[in-house]
C-alpha cells in the first residue's frame, strides 16, 4: 500500500513538473516567440496562459510597449545653404512583428536602435539638404518631422518595427555660425531701424510743414477777419460820431477840447507853453469865449 502511495505521489509530481514546463503566460505588455529546436514555431501577441512542448520548445519574450530612442549627442546636418546645424531628436518606436524582428536583428534591442538611428539620420540628411536654415528651424519643421516619420516607418517595417513618432527637440547653429548669423541679423535690424527713423523723420517734417502752413493760413484769415470787423466798427463809430456831433457842432468842439485837455494834462510833470489868447483855452474862459480870470494871461500848466 505504501509503495502504491509513493508511486502515485511520484506520478503526481511528474505531472506537475511536466505541466509547469508546458504552461507559460504572456503579459499584455509582451510578445512571445515559441522556438522548437532553434526554429520559430509560433508567434503569440495575445495575453493569457499558453502551452508548449516541454524540453523541446522554449519561449522568448519581447516588449510590445512604445520605446524611446533618444540621441545622446546632437547630430550635425548640412542645409541647402551649406550651413551646419546641430539637431537633437528622439524617436518613438515599438515591435509589431516579433518574428521578423528576431530574424532581422536577432532580437537584440541595441542592434535595432542602431538600425533605427542610421535610418533616421539618413532621412534627416536628405530632408535638411533640401531646405534652408529658416525652414528647418521654424518654417517647415513640422513638415520635416511628418515626412521623416513616414520614411523611417517604411524602412523600419523591414525589421518588424513601427515608427510611432519622430520629434526634433532642438535645432541649433554651431557657435561659429551663430555668431556670424547674429551679426548679420543685428545689421539687418539696424538697417530696418534706420529706414524707419528716416521715414519717420520725413513724415514728421511733412506734418510740421503742413501744420505751419495751416497756422499761417489761420492767422492770415483771422487777421483779415479782424481787420474787416475793426474797419466795420470804425466806420460805424465814425458814422455814429458824425450823426451825433452833426446835431450839435458846438458840443462836438467842446468834447474834442476836453479830450485834448485830458491828453495834455495827463501827468503832473507835463508842461505846455501857449499864448493865453490861444483857442486851446477857449473853454477855460467864460461861456462867451472871454478870459475866465486875471490869471488867464499867465502860462498854463
């Protein structure tokens, strides 16, 4: 009985061992290749529990996630202007055909990265060689990345890899080129600034001349209008005076004499020497035109 029990236990352990060697799991982040005597027998991409022939077959796993190829040092490319630019980029890629991937690069990720880097660099050299510095820096940067992704993907499919994206992180000019470009840009900006200043100065002079012209015209018009108003006023005043004094000539003469007295004796320091019998003192005498007193024969002040 004991021997039978030991036999059953041994058979059970053997079955468990066989099952453990026959079953394997595939994670959702992995591809699996089943090899039989070194030959690829099956390609598995669906996650779950799978079986293989123990001792004869073995399984090798490959990552199915998106991987990143990032350049360690900026690469130097030449534009259509024969100018060097330094490009820093990265590539997003993933394995889509693990069997082809294994046959092409032996399943070695380092070899795959080298192949992808060579493909991307060759494509970028071609694209940069057709464009100017301005185009690769800003003008057609997105277009370059899109075209580069399509071309690199076509080549990478040959090794079972899909290129998801190609991105240019930075495009710089070498130090020796940057300095000359900056000097040229500075000279160009100064030239534009000088042109704007000269145009602004000419426009300012034009505006100033027009303002001076308008000022002279306004002053002339104002002076002409003022003279016309003044002339009309003087004419009306003369007419009023003539009408008023024409009604009483004696009063007009009296008024004019008073105005003369006021002008002559405006200041205490003023002195006038005239004949006592002068018509100037006519209204300082009696209402009949005779001397107003014994002092009338003396000099007046």
